C-alpha cells in the first residue's frame, strides 16, 4: 500500500489556544488509516501570508480559515484554492457576502420564527461626488418613530453586518431609539424586535453535522457567558435547535458557525446566526472548549480522509421549492 499524506492548513489571525490544541491532538493521534489502496496519514501546518501565483496548485487538501471575514489577502487566496478543489472551512464567498441581513431574509423565507426586523438607512453618509447627488435625489425622509411602532418595543438597533455585540443598543421607546440612531454614524442598521418573555438563551456551535448546544448568558462577563448547565432543553427542543443550526449552515455552505436562539412560550426564535468565525477561545468557552477542538478534529480529518468535495455554488432554489 502507498503511504499518502493529507495536509491541513490553519489560516489564522490572533487565535492562540484552539490551534495549539488542534495541532497537538492530531499529533498525538498519529493516525495511519487504510483507505482503499493507500495508507493515509495527516499533517497540519499554519498558513503564511505571501505573494502567490494564481496558477499554482495549492499544497493543502483542506484549510481551516479564520481570516476571510477581515483579512483581504488571505480571503482572496482562500477563494483561489476553493476553485482549485481544496475543502475550505468556510465558504469564502458566503462569508464575504452573506451578512446578518441576508441570513434573516433567507431564514424568514424558510419559515423560521425570526423576530420582526426592519432595515434602516444610515444616519450619516459620505460627502462629495455621487454621494451628495444620490442622497438628495433618492433618499426619502422617514419617520423613525413609525418604524419603531411597526417593530415594537423593546427592540435592538444593531449593525446589519455586525458581530461580537459591537454597536448593539437596546431601545425601549421612541426617545431611546432616536438617541441611538443619532449616535449610529454611517453604519446601516437593523431594528429588530426583542423576543418577549424569553426564559432561555442558547448558543449552538455547528461543526459539520455535529452540534454543541450551550446555555448562554450575554449579560455576564465574557468568561461567564457560556454556562456549565445540563438538561435545559427537552428532547424535542434539542432536536429543533440542532436541526435549525444544520439547516442554516447547509444553506450558506458553512461547516463552522454558531446560532443563537431565544425560547419564549415554547418557541425557539433564531436571533443571530451569521457567525461563521465563531468564538473558539478557551478563556470564554472554558468547559466547552474540549468539545469544540475534538469536533473540529473529527470533521476535518473525516473530510480529508474521504476526499469530501465542497460545492462551489449554494443552489438555494431547492430549499424554497
């Protein structure tokens, strides 16, 4: 039997703990798997950023990517190797273009109980050139108070493409909505209704078909938000959260994503689920960190061992038919 090495690249930014744990776990496993006529071994290395030839074939079978959403050189390299057939976590085009706004619209069309949500034009714009002409010609004056009435209070004013709770403001009446909007600057925002009477907040981390469901408290400091709790969902609810997370991830081509849901009157409402570079640090996940690392190892080794192919297109029509 021929010995074949499958190589996994880690495309990293400031990540420290999970890559070290991932590398060490793969090293200690030291797998040598008989697959077909080959003996397959695995190698992990960290991807460097440097000039690259658009015609050169990549050296990786898979890349776990944590940079696409903000580091442009790596993003374009990830796109190139995806077209070359490398399995990438996650789909780089979906990460770049499918922000929270698109995820809300799509899951509303699939019938998920997303809270009432409106998009609001920014308070401020760039000035000069076509900006001034476009805003003067086509931006209609609108009554922000009427938008607030349509959505209902309390609500959250939040960037349509945000993350990490940055720029999120809870508003309870028209006065607080106007104050938050006046301070919102040039970012486009959503106004989303709060889920009334919720009694449980969960965060589900999806890695391939694996889903880890964690009780979550956003009001706590970062290191205490992921609760060590058990039996907070019944069997039906657990299955619903897992199915919701898998559906969202499959729809957007994400192998590694998190989904936040609030439970109210026995209904689980997805509220934030375009998180395709989810929190993976031991300082916040603590108890749940080993599950995440092991799930990443299981899924990545499975994909490269079986030469799993990742579709380049998302084929959304089949979800709506």
